[in-house]
């Protein structure tokens, strides 16, 4: 096999230091499959230009000779070239309005688009993802926000010393060591009465949720079932945190009260279900939103509910909205945030937001590229999951008709555009264009 692939420089913002493929795997492609790699230069990428040249890649601003180009985040319109194939997180499958112009440009140029999000096995389970690292960084940042919130309220606690994920120079190793120290402090000194019981809820149980729980579980944690939440308040402990994981059956119920919950029915016909999640909100201190959501699903928390129930003080102080659907599952997630300005406060009574963690309301952490706060580890993990598919992509003739496209099924179902046309599974996007 022989082929040539390109790797685009990430430049969506100054925090984006990730790569889709690491030098280690580029070297393997060259030695095993004789695949040549061109990569655009970058001064911020977590792996340097020299790291790539040492393994035989060519650093080049010009990727015009590459029929296949990989990236992480969305690509600017000016970068696309006619009839080429691009692989990246396009954020188009929900009809996201902010990326429809990009999709239309690709259609005009007769490009082919594969989206990592849609590379799945026969059970629909994603195979190439950053989810765990979004969860890891999201939990760290949400606990940081909680600590800063307490500080602003004049409450001292062991949580207050937690930093944002990007401020740990040795990344995950340093984070875990620091959390182990904090765990000992909680066990010996306890948490202040003002925040006891400290309950962290997780909406969802997939890769993102597992990553977030991995961080929380370093601290002294007692897991409880959703139906037992209120009992925690009867005799709460101040030497541990409480964790509760919500599954679909805990979050929604059939609109028809005579029906019983059925998971497959819910996914097939979510319009037949209503949210029952708000019953748990008063018992939570921190909520981590880790669910997949789109327009037909019920919301977890509505603006109307918060407006009617909010009081000062309100036990729920922080929402770590890792899923970050604007006005989505958390209706008052009004915007995405960045690592240098990661949180805002939603004020229920005025339906307004202010940046930071001060003021009457709920702090929302909605950084939309959390894995970039752990750039090296997240890139290594992502590249390991992607590299088994690269040889097939590099050897595929994308000029043939879609039906004749010889790709492994995991990849073929990820083709959103083929030669500028929406493929059968994604023709629904046409209504958003």
C-alpha cells in the first residue's frame, strides 16, 4: 500500500493544541504501509514540528497534494479544495446552524466528509472519541468552579484549592496526585456544614460520564441510587461526597401514565416521553450533564422550572455542562465558554447571564473543547483509536459511486458527504441547509 495523507493545523482558538494522529502512529504508517504524511506547521501543537519530521513526516503549509486530510475541529471555508476527502468533527449531524455554511461550501466543491462522531460498530457504539478526556477535564473544571463559588461566598473548604485542568503542568498525573491529597484532607478535616451533604449528580453513563466519575472517585465518595437522594439529608456525612448516576429511566417517563418505560421505545419515539429529572435538582450540589441530546428529547432542566423554584441560597451551585448544547438539555446554557473564561452565572429571575462565578444564580461551566486542557494524553488516546482506520482510508478510491465505495462498515456509516452529496443516512440535514 502507498498513499499520502495530510494533517491540518488546528487554529480555532489558542487553546486547541490537540492532534488527530501522533508522531508514533505516523511513523508506523510510514514503515508498515508506506503512507506519506504532510503536516502543517504549528507553534502551539502539543507535538512539535520536529517531533513529526523525526519520524519521517514532511512539514508543509501546502497540503494540496494530499487527497485525504485529517483535522480535529471544524475547518475554515477557505481551506477546502475541490473533490478532496476530509475527516474531522464537523458538528453538523444535528443541523447545527453555525456549521451549515461550511457544509454548503463542501457540497459546492464536491468534497467528501467523514465525521469521527459517526464511526461506530454494529451496535452503534462510538469507536473514535475524546469523550473520556472531556469528562476528566470537565469534572476538574466543575469542581474548580464549585470551589471558586464557595470562596466568593466566604466558605472555606478543601475543594477550594482545586485548579482548572489546564493549570496542572504535568496534566493527568499531577491532577490525580493533587486530588489524592485533597481526599485525605476531606477524610480528616471534613467538609463545612454549609455544603454538607455535597452531592454530585451525573446525567448519563457513557464515556464522558465515566471520565468525569474517574476524577470524582479519587475523592472519598459514597454512591447512592437516585431514589435514595432525599434520605442522604437525614444523616449526612461531612467526610465524603455523594455520587448519583442517572440513567434514562431516572430522567424521563412516558407521557401516557399507563405506559411503562422502555429504553428502545424512548430512543425511537422520544416525543412520547416527558422529563422527570427536575424532582432531583433540589438535592444536588453539582450536576454533570453528560448526555447526548437533540431537539426531540426532553430537557433536563428548563428555565421555567429554575425561575419558579430558585431561592437564595440554592443548593445546586454548579452545572458542568460537558455536552454543551446551546439552550438544550440545560435550557439556560446560553453560550459555549473557553478555558480562559470557563464559567458564567445564570440569573433565573432576570433570565440573564454574567461571566464569572459571582452573583445570585447558578454557575454554568460550558467549555466546548475540554479535551484540549489535557492535550497530550487526549491526543494519544484519540490517535490510538483512529489509527486502525487510517490505512483503509488512505487506500480508498473516493471517486467511485457511494454504493461502490469500498470502506469498512464502521467508516462507511461515517460518510456524511460523498462527492458533495449528502449520503442516504444524512439526507435529513438538507432541511437545515
